[in-house]
C-alpha cells in the first residue's frame, strides 16, 4: 500500500487555495469592467478579469492533477 506524498499534497492544496482566490477575483474584475464601460480603463480591467478567469481554470486543473498524483503516484 502506497503512502501519500505529503509534500506533493501540500503543493496541490496551495494551488487549490490560489484557484479559489482567482475564482473570486476574476468575476469581480469582469463585473467591474462591464459596470464601468464608459471609464478609460475599461479594456485593461476586462483583460485582467479574463486573464484571471483563464488562470483559475488552468490552476484548477493543475491543483486536481497534483492532489491526485500525491495520492496515487507509485514513484516510490
């Protein structure tokens, strides 16, 4: 029976925390951009929100991959 790799698990949990933060920041940024569409910083704020949303999706996949690798990796 394989033991859980704790270092990899903690790394995956840190990624998961970053994912949750980005999951709140991205919709807020996109909402603020659409709410203030007359403002001169409309496009940069919208781009920031879209980049955060894409990063949340990518980091979410990475965190799940890392956590499952901590549990099921047979490298030892």
